């Protein structure tokens, strides 16, 4: 079972939608025993209704990632006393897990311009959380595309430190592997964010790493 809570009273901008149809986030539980990016629990849609959601997990070891629909971030994911930010979720045969509790909270954002050799360009823009950013690595690693004039906007970032970088390629990085992200961190723009804030930056598109 998955239970969602919202920290504070943010404006969810549901408009005329009923709470159960106002989608806030999608939780993916990835079975890492079988290799990366294998989703066996399906996509668990979290809505403003915060009603518990029944789900069935096979025995194995899981990691959690979340795609947030609005300007919220995942503050924590816990099952019982265990914090999934500190390790993987292990499901044992014949031992059903405690409910998975997802806490969302108001997020920060970044907007700005991507430049390549001084010119504004369309590019893929990425956000990498630094180690001091609680909940940052729950965020689904996916780019936003800047417009032809180079402008972009990133939402749903946890308060804390981030590296924002741009590439002309759609990358598939393992954000938990320092060797996979070190090059891009060294070629990005550092920002410090507070809940509800928005930073305005210029990002210089990074060339691909040397081979």
C-alpha cells in the first residue's frame, strides 16, 4: 500500500478537477535485481485525494523514483522506520512490507537561457542534486528541452544545492553513480535553492566527455 502526505498547504492548482483526478506525481518502484530501469510495480499515480493506494510488489530489491507533475518535490519516502533515501527497499518472500509513505512538499524552480559559444540554442537541460539536498535523488532524471531562443524552465526541485547543465544529447545517467555524473557536475552551473524560490541563470552547453 502507498500513502501520500503533503507538507504544508501549497496551492495545488487543481482547478475544477476533483481531488482524485488531480494528479500530483507518479511513483516508480524499480526492481534493481534484474538490472536498471525495469519497472515491475507499474506507475503508481498519486493524487490530491491522498487516499491510500493498494499495490503488490514481488520479492526483491527496489529503488524509488518519482516524476512530479506540479511544483512539488519528494521530501521523503519511508516504509515503517526505514528511509529509502538511505538505501533500497527489500521485499522478502512471505513478508509483506509496511505501507510506503510518500511525503511531498513545495518545491523550488530554475529558469534561464542556454548558450553555445555565446549564442542562444535549443538544448537538453538537466538538474543534478548535490549530496546535501535531501530528497533530490528521488526525482526522475529527465531533461527539459530549451526553446530555440535558449530559454528553459525547471520545476519540482528540492530545496538545497543543484548543478544545472545542458547537453546537445538526451543522456541516460545513473545519478547515484559519481563516476557517471562527475564530468557533467564539473561543466554545470551551481545553484542554491529555497522552497518556493526561483533562480535565474545562464547555462553554457557542455561538450560531450572525452573518449
